[in-house]
C-alpha cells in the first residue's frame, strides 16, 4: 500500500490544563476526500493548524509526503494548501493581484493559463479586476480557495469552506472539490454540514474532546450502520446533534 500523504502519530496539544488533542494517530491517503467531523472545540482546527505549520504540537509528530512538518517545514508548506474558517483578504488588491501575490509567497510564477484556470473553476473571471473589498461573502470564499490552490498543493485542507454561503454556491464548491480529488489532490474537509460530508467524503473521521472516536470508509460505515444517516451515526458517537454554521 502506498505511503499515506499525511501521517499523524501521537499528536498532542495542550494549552495549560486544557488538552486540545490527546494523542491522535491518523493516516490520510493520496487522492481521497477525508471528512473530519466533530463539535466546536473538538480539536479539528488545532490538528489542521499543526499539520499546516500554524501551530506547534506539545508532543507527537505530523508528516506530509514523508517529511516532518517541523524539521522540513519549507518542503511541507510548499505542498499544503489551507482554506481557513475565517474569511481574510487584503482589501487593497484586486482578485488577480491577490492571487499573484499569494503565488509569490511560494516562489511560484503564476502563469496566465493557471490564473485563467483558477478564475474559471471558481467563477471569478468577471471579478478578475475587482477589488477584494467589493466582493460578496460568497465570492470572498471562492477567492480564499483560489489562493490556497495557486501553488498546486498535493494536500488541501478545507476548514468549514461553505460556512455561511448559499446552497447554490455550496453545491458548486462540492463539484469543484470532486474535480480536485479526481485530479489527484488529497482533500481534508471539516464541516458542520453533515450532509456535505456524506455527499463528498471517501472516509470519515469523528473527533471529540481531542480524541478520534472513529475512522472508517464512508460506504462501509453506512452499510454497517444499517442504512442510518451520517447525522444519526454522529449523534450516537458524540452524544449531540451538531448545529450548522450560520
């Protein structure tokens, strides 16, 4: 079996007496959509932050493409893309300028062909020369995804990518996530919309209070659960229904 794209072993993160991650072991395979589910405060964003180099683990290790995310951070960050929960943007630049500057952070020359591909895929072509501050919330979300893809990462982390967007945009983003997977990009998705994970994910991981409660193929999980929905399985494991993001 090929080596996992992301390997996590004994990953622990403490903030004083608070244990945000309690020794997580997880392998994420090449070319899959992995749905990481859990209530607020469960440890999802903490785990993603450590793998993407935004936070340091208290103990354990994380590896991307076989390289340690701390010792080989230049390599691992070059191969990882992150779409954060919060919509952040520079209001002084246009969409095109934002993408070109983002590519520069990775020492990548953004070709016209690649720029056009991103703008077309995320329906931003008409907004190419529009200032980011003039974009709607949904368009800003699309811009965040485009920025995360300018350097063609092997692994893409989507942290609540469709929170607060309308149904039409959500389904358009679903289609694009599938396209990325089909091209070989490994996608790690966190979401409060359980139907989103059920529609997209190849495998499901459920984390609660810093511990992985389950990791399983989605189809096997659904079959083993007698046809119950992912929401019903989730509630059984974490003891409560997750509220959808606003």
